[in-house]
C-alpha cells in the first residue's frame, strides 16, 4: 500500500512528454476542425429535401455513429490501404477515423439545431425574397449554431479525449509518450496519473465553461 | 371543544426576507379557520409551517397539547423522524394536487397508509375505498390521475390526505388552479368535511366559502394577523382599511344582505 | 485487389467468442456502473457538502479523462499501488464500471431534478421520509424519463469496450487483430468486424429509438 510517489522521473522526462502533448494538440486541432466543420455540411445535407443528397448523408451518419471509433481508426490503418492503394500512416488513419466519426455525431447536432428553428423563420426569409440557400445561410444557421453551441463544445471535449486512441496505431501523443516513460522508468503509477491529471486540468475548466454557456443561452432564448 | 393546535410567536424568514413576524393562534377541535390575505401576506407560508413543509425560524407549535421539537440553547430543534411522524398526523392538500402520476387513484390513496403508517394492504384498500366514496370517486379507483379532471384530481388528493386519519387538515389554495366550473365540486367536498367535524385551516380566495363555512376568518397582512373574527361580522364590517381594500379587490363576491 | 472472405469465415467462431466477451464486459460494467451511478448521483444531490463535493469530483474526473488512460491506469498502475493481481477482464470491468457510472450519475441526477417539486411535497405531506420519497415516488418517475439517455450511454459503453483489446483482453476487436495477423486478410477481417459492430449497435439504437417514441406517445417527457 505504501507506495512512494515519485514524480521526479516525470519531470526529468518532461521533454519526452512534451513531444506527446504537442502531438495531442496537433491532432486535436485538425480533427476538431474537420469534424465539426464537415459535420455542418453533412448535417445540412441530411436535412435536404432531395433524397439523392439526404440518403447518402444519412447512410454516412449511421455507419460512423454505429461503429466504435477504434474500429474505424484501425480499419483506416490496416484495411483502407489495401482497398484503395493509398498508404496511411498512424497520423492519417487516426485523423480519418476521429474526424469522420466526429462529423457523423456533429451532423446530428446541427440537424437537431436546424429542426428546432420554427417554420415561421423560413417563411420570413421567403417573404423578403430570399432563396432556400440564402435563408439557410443568413437566417437559420446563425441561430441554429448558436443554440447547439453547448452540444458542440461537448463533442469537442469528446474529440480531445478520443485523441488518445491514436496511440493504439502508434501515433505519438501524450498517452503514447507516457507509456514510453513508464516502460523505461518502471513508473506506470506516476506516468499514467500525470496523463490523467493533464487531461483533467485542461478539460475541467472547459466543462465548467459549457455549464456557464448553457445558462447564458437559456437566458438569451 | 378542546384545543388541538396552538401556535406561539411563529416567525419565518427566507434569507433576509421576514415573511412571518410573530403569529399566535389557537385552533379548537372541529373548527374551520380560513386564512385570507393578498399574495405575499404570508398566509401560505404560515400554513406550510404548521406541518413543517417549511421549518419555522422561531416560535412553538403544539399539536394536541404536545410541543413539536425540543428546545435547546434557546432554539427549537427538530428531528427529521419526528417531523415525518407529525406530517402523517396532519393532512395537507395543495394547489397543484401533487398526485403521484405513476400510481392509480387507489394506489395514491393507499401509499401513505401502507408505507408510512404500516397498515396491511387489505385494510388500507378498504380505508382508501371508503375515502374515495366519501369524495364521490369510488368508481375512478383504477384510473391513473392523468385521466381525471382537475376537480376530480383535487378530490382524490383530499381522499389521500383523509385516509391517513389526520387530526387537522390544511388546504393551500386548493381551488386556485381549477377551471371556474370545477371549483364548486371541490368546495362542496370540503364543506362536507367541515360538517363532519374535521378541524381545518384553509388558505383561499373564495370569500363565499369563507362566509358560509368558516367558524373564524383570519386576515394576514405583511406577516402578522391584522384582523380576525367570525366571518359574518369581519367580512361585512372590516375594522382596518387594509382589509376593506382587500375585500373590494374581490368584488366578484357579493355578500348576502 | 480482390475480396476474399473465405479465410475469415473459416475462423468465424473466433470472432463470435470475441463478440461474447465484448457483451460480457459491457454487461458487467452496466451491472456495477448503474448502481454506482445512482449512488454518485444521490451523493452529489446530498445537502451534506463534503459528500456532494467528493461525488462531484469523482464524476467530473472520470468524465474529463480519456477512458484509455483510465484503463491503463487501472491495469498497469493500480496493481503496484495496492498489490492485487490484475487481469485484463478485471481492469476492464473496473474501468468501465467507474467510467460509465460517472455518466450514469449525471443521467440519474438530471432525471431526479426533472421531477416536479410538488411530487416531493405531496410525498412529504403524508409523512414520508427522504428515503421513502426517493424510492417510492421520485425514482420510479425519474427512471422512466431516463430510459432513452440511459440506452444511449449503454451503446457508448459498448463502443468504448473496444479499448480492452489494448490490454490483451479477447474481445471482438482483439480477436479481429489476431485473425488479421493469422490470415493476412486485414481488409476482410476489419470490414466484417466493423459490420458486426454496426449491426449490433444499429439494432440497439433502433430499439432505443422505438422505446423513446413509445415513451413520447405516453406523454412522458425525457431527459438528456
């Protein structure tokens, strides 16, 4: 029971961990932008009246929401190159898996947001002579996106946590580096505790921020 | 007649806001007391203090001669178990009925008997049916509350309280949430209770009810009892300007000459 | 390139064994995670400051740290700390029970808070204790409202169990890795495994949507 906590080895290996943290931030930024950005396109497509647009969007959403993201990453790493001849390195496989998964989830968030806007708003747009696209872009989306901001932030938090899965295919991020430090110094307790604390310290304020955001939006509505 | 409820120097504050500023009242067994007052006068808070839905900040409450709580260090202390036992002896009916939607009417009326009083189910069921019959809803026993009208819901709520064999009944604006045409059936039920000799305290805006059913009317203003007396005199000839204004505000009610 | 599923189908029982283990981990994590979540929610709602503070910290900590980090911690670090023999199964069940309990706690809390204050008053007025109120009046209603969120979280849990493959527990994902190496057919293996997960999860979510519709029809609100 009496374990001697010794975080000195972690501090000594800080440069190793730092490489991982940079890797985490890098993949997070790319996947969150692609995922939440692409999700908007899929979400709007999913809402389209044309079945040729809405059905592929729906199929995409169903496939990526109903399979585990780790399966997606591994599929892109091992199976995708055989199918397409395109080589994927750990980074690309992880980016594809996490981004597409996030696109599917955020598409549903955007769609719910668009659906929550009353018909009267569409009619008001039409009445002043706007086209469907103009109404969508200028009237509906600004309100819808604002409304789903808390849900999107939560998705962003999930993406940040998901980035650790990239380590499974060998991408160099925080958890991967912690494992390396742990293997070299035989200090799994300190290594993994350090990673957990890093994530907690980053995400806890963000989570508290979403609570504030939710309260503000509720008041504003 | 014997004393059933005695309140001494009742105070209640919410934070800095003092809602009750020293209420003294003695209620005799079988009496019907109506509490009047504009909103914010403290009448509902006073009622809710009597069965400790709100804990009084200061003051003493005696039920049937026994003091509720124990005095220690100049303050009253209340144990949760004691308060639960007390609430089982005092019936309360609310503005919004507060029936349990996941239980049938019969189960609603049996719940307290079985869980709180520990009555056997057959006995509780007989008792429940008797009380439902009393409020005229025996045939609705197997329905869920969602299927009842507001007036019916409120009568079930009354039966639920009565099934506990309460020593006192508290009615907190029980007709305020009802459509006008449903008010009558509920008031009739309460009037019947009064005639059966139940001790009751009612917060209401129904001046006609107060006039015809109450033995005594209290007029609360800013946390104190400003006036009290028999309804026939106090409603016709209020002593204070405050109460006159209040009665004029309820001009829908025409007092009989 | 050519698809060839024969090699995969020959060893299909390996995958089925993995699927069974996936369901086993999910089931066990639910078995422990749900009651633990209820306990955390009730603690967090408690007026006793220290208790609600601790429960709040546990919930937030396990919601804001990645499940894979938690799994590694329980598998590699905990055995040193308290000197227990840790198997992949135990590590997985412990991790996912606690991790999902943090999420279930928030669902429970939302459900309980969504119940009208009048229900508490109605129960209190007939002399019920806090425990009786909670057990007989509040929770039965709250749980009904929580069902959709509860099922959604269970599906998330099922997906998250794929992580146990990284500590060498023979779940469906792990078996897929084994089979891919054995047959040199990663494309077919991973595609089939993805399809198995898809069918399983798709059926679960369709079922959960159907239940949600029924609840909506019966006039019950739901919480997220």
